[in-house]
């Protein structure tokens, strides 16, 4: 297929485009494309190969904006979007008008996100995920892809789309792509352009908090692995404490009993990860301008419910906050119990 995208406005024109015979992939966006979107397009291009087709959709979906949100000021940059899509390897850019997607006005029948869509982002933005799933379902029907690529940055959205595809038997593979970050750690987002220089400095607390939580988990897992390998590590807690103190590390020597509990997954785990992240966010709340926390959550990626302190397995550490007038989200996938 050619790597020069053809901007098309109707589903009929999109489906009439030449097809190379390989699989079709779609990357859904609301425009204002940046390197994060380009990463999705490149991942799609690599997956479908030269005989496949990559379609990028550009559509600012009114259904997912609540009252008082930034629908009117959401950036619309179609010319630069076409250039970025072209450079990343897209074959077509589908940029429909609102009445092409919703020809009868706002749809009377919509996809409902259910309980998972009412947590975290759904609690902060009621009805948001109903709007997201409705437009994703429509765009899947209109573009008819074999694969659809979404960013891990919107982790709850990705989880809900996967659940919708499974529960409603959509014949499409949903592919998640890791979050792309700027050099200073800020997750790439179309809303970053709204931040002033001082606001951006404060906003860096989101990624710093996530990394602090991740570092705390890595330290716990490393200590657990070393502690359980020591002689006496399989005995009672007191024996473990004595064994840990022989590590010669300051923390182990200062409080070997507490470290032994952590090594036995009794006194740290998810709670310590939350605490490490919250400490960074608490400091940012005192900055100028301040960060206003919406939520900090450590959740099960299957249903986005909070995990217990003794959780073992995959989790997502997720943050939403406002800096000035800009609301930002970020997350970090984690695995508890990686150390054996």
C-alpha cells in the first residue's frame, strides 16, 4: 500500500480505497496528533506489513465531553495531522464530520460502559466512557479493521474497549501500545499544549509519583528475592529478621523485623507503593501553581477496582490531577510478586 494518506470524509469513500489484500488496522484519535499517536501508527504499520492497510481516524467525539469540559477549545489541526500520519506510515486518514458519524443527531441507543466505566475517570466524568465506547463501536463498524491500536496512557479506556470487544463479539483484535513520554517524563498528550511553563513544572509530579511507586515496588521485590534466598529465610519471622540483618544494609540492620515482614509480603506491598506515590503528589500540592489531585489509585487492570495490600499479580497505578485549568491523567503498569 502507498504510505501517502488520503483524507476521506465518508465511510463509503474510505471503504472504496484500494486494499492490498493484507490485514487492516485502525488507529483512532481525536486529532492534534503528536509522537504518541505516531508510535501507534508505526506499531500498526509494523504489524500489518507492506500488504496491509493502516487507517487513522480523526474525530472529536462530542459524546465523551461533559458539561464544562473543553470540547470547543479542543485543538483541531487536520493539516499537521495528515503530515504526521503520512510520516508514520498511514495509508488513509478518515476525518468525518459529526453528521457522518451521527447522521440522526446524538444517538438514542448507546453502548453503556457498566460498573467499570463508573470508577475513577468515570466517576470524575459521568457518562464519559459511554460516549467513548459508542464512538469506538461505530468507528469499528465504519472502518472494518482486523486490528485496532490504542495507547496504554488511557489505561481504563483501553481496558473497557477490550471488554466491549470481548463481551459483544467484535471481530477485531485490540492492541495496547505503551505510553510515550517526553524527555522530562511527562506523558505525551494533546492537552500538554495548554500548560504554561510553571504549570508544566508542577505537572511533572504525575510521572515522578508513578516512578516513585514503581521504584518502591522494585525495591520490595529485590529485597524479597534476596531475603528468601538466605539461610533461615524459610523459618519463623525472627529467623528471617536475623538473616536479613546479615545483609549489612542500613535499613535491614535498623529494622530487620520490619524488613522481614516485607520480605514475607506482610507489611508493605501495595500500601507502600501508594504511599510512595502520594508523598510526591502531596509535595506538588504545595507548589506554585499547585497540583490538585483528582485521584490516586492502584487497581486491578481487569476491572479497575482497588487492589488489596497483599495483592499479587498485575496492577495499574493511576493518577488524575489538575494543574491550572488543565486536567491530566497518567498511569504505570506494575506486577506484584515478580520475585520468586
